[in-house]
C-alpha cells in the first residue's frame, strides 16, 4: 500500500513538473515579441503620468506590442517594476520582447520627435528663415535677428566672425549657415539651429581651406563673399572656377565686378532680366556702382563654390554672359568687344 502511495506521489510530482514546465514554456512564449520580423516597424506610445501596470499593459496590448496583458503584468510584478515605470512617449517595436519593452519604459528613454530640413545652396538668410518658418521649425523673425546681430553664445568659438566689423552688412551670418540637410528635434530653439548650421560651415572651413585663404592673402569673410557670388552666378559645376577667375581678374585691375546676382540680392528677388533702373539701386552691395567686393556674402555657398573661390582658374577672361541655350553655361570673353559679340549670340539664342 505504502509503495503504491509513493509511486502515485512520484507520478503526481512528475506530472506537476511537466505542467509547470509547460506553463513556464507558455509564459515565456507570451513574453516573446508579437512579430520578430518587424525590426524596422516602430510605434510611438505614450505612457500617462501615474499609469498603473494594468493601464500600461492595456495600452501595449491595444497597440499590438505585447501578446498578453496578464503575462506583462505578471512579469512586471515578479521583477517589482510596477513603481519604476516612467511616463512619456516611447518608440517601441513589435519585434521587441516584453523584457526589452519593460526595460525601455523603466529607463525613461523617451522618444523625442525629430524633423528634417534641407537648405539648398545659394539660399539667402531670408530664404533660410522663411524655409524654417514654413516647416514650422522656427520663427523666421527670430532667425533673422540672430543672423543680423548674433550673441556671443553663437559666435564665441569663431574668431573670424568676431573680427568682422562692417556697418554695411545686412546680416553678419549671411553666407555662414551651411546649405545642407539637417535633422533636429522638433522643439529645438532657433539659436541651436543657427549654431548647428554654423558649426557645419566651420567644419567645411577646415585647416586646409583656411591655409589656402592665407596663401591668397584673403580673409575667410572675403573667400565666402567670392564663393557666394560664384554660387549665385554659376549654373554648372565646371564653370565655377572659371567665374571665380573672372572675379579675381577684375578685382586685380580695379574693374567693377558688375555681377547681376548682387542686384538681385538687393532687390530680394531673382529677375531673369535686370533693367537699367535696377542697376542704379543705391546699396553698398551694388557691384555696378561700387568697386571691389560687396560687404559680405549674398548667399550660402556650397563646397564646390567655396573651393572655386579658393582655387580660381587662371585665365585672361574679364567678362562672361549667360548663353540662354538651355545648357546653363556662359560665354567667356577676354575683351569688351568680344563680350558684346557674345551678348549678341546669346540674344540670338533667345529667338
């Protein structure tokens, strides 16, 4: 009798172990990811302040991020996590298991929404400000104020900006906010956006480019000014250094630059054909009236234009005019008479 009882108890023990193992297997399976293959699928889930484990479990199951509320609640209770979950928005994936999700919410690794914006080469400060405001990322007027009179917190690390002292400048930071694609947090302050773009330009103006500017006996401000002229005048990359060479040639003999892009900068619009009245507009940026370079850049130049300003093509060209033949190219001339003939060729291309 006793022997049979021992055998029965042993059998029950084995059954109990099997049941426990089965339940544990089932429980562990419930802790697994809803969809292990959804590694690139994410959802932003908000955990309310003061939410209980039951509420959190319901939210996660409703978002199809966990398989079972009870399994999540049991796991949280067994690990004593109920009081350590932190409120906030979290980026979670169906490929995450319960342990990973719980660790994320416990760590407070909250999700902060980001946004992308792209500033094309050749944009002015005013266009940059308008673009940022249009995307809802910054106040345009705030950007313009910071660009016109940046505080020390913005220019403290840039000696070449601190050395600029020209009352004719419209915006001190014109040409210094590098045109590129950026990712920022949606609540980033305007000053931080300006710092980010300024830092990128500083990276472009590396030691090699600064050394080259020194070889040309020009300041970085003058280099960026020339680069901005090239940026606004050139339509195809292979002409950038040629146009830069024309600018240097004219500067060398004291000839007016007569660059249309400076007039367009003053007018605040891009006109395909300028009038004589446009050329007479009163401004220190008017290179039809004022010798030398304008007070500063007229747009944000990219690397190709900056390098063209640093390494202009050595030529004896003093004139260029747009071909109007669909190529985006220019006719380059050595003399004024040759230039007039090329102007006539361009007019014929318009017919």
